[in-house]
C-alpha cells in the first residue's frame, strides 16, 4: 500500500508557474505508470503556455473558476469540470475567480520537468 499524507507534501513551483503538490509520483512513492498532483493557481494568475511531449494529462477542477486554453480552444472551467489534454497540446489555465483555483492533475507517463516545453 502506498499512502501520502497531504500535510507532509511540500509544494513546489513548476516550469509553468503554478504551485504543485505531488501526491503520488514514482520518484518519491514507488508507483510506476502515472503521477497525481494538486495544482494551485492564484487569483489573477495565468500559467505559462506549455505542452508535454509524452504525457497525457487529466485535469479535474476541485475549487474556483477560470479559463483554459487547450490547443486552439479557449473555454471556461469551474469546480467539477474535467479536461483531458493530449500529449503535444499547448495548454494553460487562467484563474478568473477571487479565490485559489485548485486542480487535481493525473499524468501518464508521470510528470517530468524534462517532458515540459514552454511555448
């Protein structure tokens, strides 16, 4: 059994500029095929437009509201929405709300700084 206690996970800032808590990642926890993290985008913040060469990402928005750019599309997102981002697709998220925008992020293969390209 692999278990992570939220309060013991130290956040860090990714290449796209958002705060991340890696809730489960192979380099730390020993799982193999995916990573699972919580991203926080502050009010008024927009993450840098970026893509991942190999990773497919699933974003599940748990708190707040914003606007997401995914490829050529731009659309509103809010708590309860889920978006799948194909490898190689440029994407970013803008927090348009008054509080933090929280996103659960699943990546397969697992998230890697080396797989992230800023655009």
